[in-house]
């Protein structure tokens, strides 16, 4: 495989990992964001702390905790084995898990804040007009917090593309399997003559990040235009 | 339709404990802010969970607490219109109107066309809520509530966020809604004039308790409770028969009894019918003799019944025709005129100070 093909493979893998982890997290992120915005149960604080933990823990520690939780002798690890027939460590799935866990708090928090900004009286009006709680959520709360969901998704995606600490512990550095852009840059930096490849990967990384930002801004502008009509 | 509600709920530093029953069809709930009006309305709508409650609309039990069922708001078949229109900002006027289950179909049917016409909404359908004025928004909110086909309309001070002119416009629409659609309403307000204009029966709330119940004019014109007196701004509220119209002079003459008439601004009410009018106690001037060469049309002989000193003002109760009215003057003026019960005076009231209420 020539260098260009190898670098394309790295970028492609990173994109796949980020997109897959985002796809996995969107629904739970919306659900938990809503729960944290509207639920008043005393257990909320505990659950919220647990979800937010990866945001404040060193990613390497998060990676180690995941490795321990998903280990061969742990219930979660055994469940994974019985479902997939493989062990999670050092596979592409491990990259997805690491990116998901580390990015999840950003998504949840962004959704939570935008749902907090939705006037609860609009939800009350919807209920008195005959729409049940789930219907009200789909018709009022979710559409009104769409900009927050979008912003959270962009943050999540960027964080997933850049995920390094938890990934290197849980997924390692397997070419074609777990070697994402940050892992590859780290490897190339300690390789003689890798500077050119590093520069190319860095350039692509910057391009992807800018693309995500502009894409989100464009979507938001479109949303605003539609609302203004 | 019979409305019966008994609601008890404790809040921090405030408790609501009321029992009301009314045949409606339009029941007014009157009280100052903090009297528990909105809490009561939210309990009826199912948006708050009272500690103890029994709420019935017609034959249906909406809530029986504790140990009993409580219907979710969406199953109570009532619609709430509050002070803020609370239109869904991400939906067009049409989509707002068609929001409730079945409302889109009703909107397309003759019944929907009637509501659109009544509220003047046809031209607004394709707009976004942000392109509407305050009065238009409230009209859309009213239309959205009516199109949900509720058994009763809950109105939580629907005019108080609007300026006086728009408030009158919305009130006029509510009156038309009442007469044309005949829908029962529960109308919360702190404006006495709105009660007179719209409701059949009226409950006065004070600090979470029922202070009075009865026909609005009765409740408001006998403010035993000081709270009510404060609220109505010591309005003079009268229900009078129209004697005749004098289009040339621009007045309608109303019978005060004992051969006296009150000149009110020219109105279209048929002679012989009764109308409610109000004017502020501040608008009544008192003269020792009948004044000469004055523009005010009402120079009516009266007699002092009582004088109450309230802070830095004197509230004078006067017998005028067969009615009682109040005048608010300064204590200095009361001294100078040597006011005392039994003293004969002439009350001077400008025609334009007399407002028609209902």
C-alpha cells in the first residue's frame, strides 16, 4: 500500500468511527438531555454526574476504566463476547466505544441546555390542546431544541475525530483497524521521515473540523430561514 | 354546564383552599395577583397536582385527589389561553391553528371557517407567529384553543399583556365567541370591567380563599372585602336602563331613578334595555351649589351618606337617584365643603368619564 492510500484509509477510518459513534449516541443523547432538563428526581444529580464524568477525567483514565469494564471476565465484557463472538479491545468497535463515551457528555449537555431554553409553558399548552407527553416532545420540545442538538452533534463529531487518550488504551494502534488520525499522527511523529505525512494528516484534520463547523452554521442558518418564513 | 371544583394545595408561604360551584356558562375568577387565580386554573387544567381536589366539568370528573384518578391534561378536553399567546414559534399560523388532534380537519370544515371569520384570521394563515402583532397573536391563540373543540375554554388574563385598545378588541371577540359559539368559559381576570362585560357568575379570590361569589355587578358594587375595593379602584359600577338617545348632543341618557338621569357617551343600545356603566371615583367632582356655565353634562343632586378617610384621601359615599356612588376627594376639600352625612351637594361628572362596560 502506498503512503497516499494508507493516509486515505486513516482518514476514512476516523470518519467512520466518528459517524458511527454519533449515530449510536444521538437517540440516547436526546433522551438523557431531555431527562436532565425536565426531571426533578433526586437521583438526577447522580446520573448526570456519571454521564459527565468522562468530560473531567483524563481520557487515558476513561480508557483504562472502559478496558476494565469490558474485560474478558467482567459481565459487560462477557455480554459483548456472547453478542459478537469477539473481544472488544483492539478492534474498530473499541474506537467507536471510546469516542462515544468521551463525546457523549458534550452532546447531552448541549441538548440539555437547549431543552432548558424551551419555554415549558409551550409544552403545557400542547398538553391542554390534547397532545400527550410523547407527542408534545416530538412536536414542540424536539423541534425547538434542534439548534442545540445540531451544535452538540458537531462538538461530538469533532471530539470523536480528535479522540486519542481513551482510544490508545482501549483500542491500541492497529493499522487499518484502530489507527485513527490522532493515533497515526502520534505514531508518525516518532518515525523518521514521517513529517510530510504528519503535515498532510494535520491539514486534513483541520479541513474536516472546518467542514463540520461550516456545515453546522449552514444548517443553522437554513433552520432560521425556515422559521422566519 | 356545571363547573364544580374543590382544590387544596400548599405552597411555600401560601395555601390555596377553595370550593366553587357554578352553572356558568361563563364563570369569572376575580382577584389580585397572588390571590391564587392561576394556581386554581392550573389545577383545573391538570397542569398542577393539588394535595386534595375534586373537579367536575358537567358530568365528567376530571380529578379526584387523593386516592382517585386524575386525568392527564390532554384528556380533560379543555383549552387554555393565557396572558402570553404562547404560539409555537416553529409553526405557521395555519399549523398552530391545526395543532390539536383533529383541528386541521376542523379548520378545513365550515365550523373552522366560522372561527376564522369570527376572529379575522383568514388573512394571517400563512404567516409566521413572529410576523404578528400582539393582538393578532392572541387572536390566533384563541382560535387554536377553539379549534381543539374543548368543552370549556380556560382564559387566564388573556388581555392583560395588551394595551388598552387591543384589550378591548380581544374582549369584544370573547363576547362574540360567547354569543355565537356558546362555549362555556372560565375567565380569570383582575379587571372589573372585563367581568361585567363577559361573565354570568363571579368568584372573588383573596389570599387563596373564596371571598365572595355572585353576579359580577353585585359582588363588585358591595366590596365588603377591602381587597375587592382595592382591585376595582373604587370604581362606580352601575347597571342602568337606557331612557333615550340624543344623537344631536351625542349622549345617551340612563335612568338613575328618582327622576334623575346620567348622560353617557352616545351608544347604540336599544332604549329600555339595561347596560352596565362605570366611572372612577376620581372623576366625580362635588359642588356646594349647582355650577353655572360648565361643559360637564352631569350635574346631579346627591346627598352624602358616609365619609371614609383612607390614607391621604377621603372617600365620600353619595346617594344619587336610587343608587350609591363614591367620590374620591382630598381631606382638605372635604373640610372646606364641611362634608357630613346628610349634606346635599351636586355631583359633577363629565360624560366622557362614563364608560360602558357590558
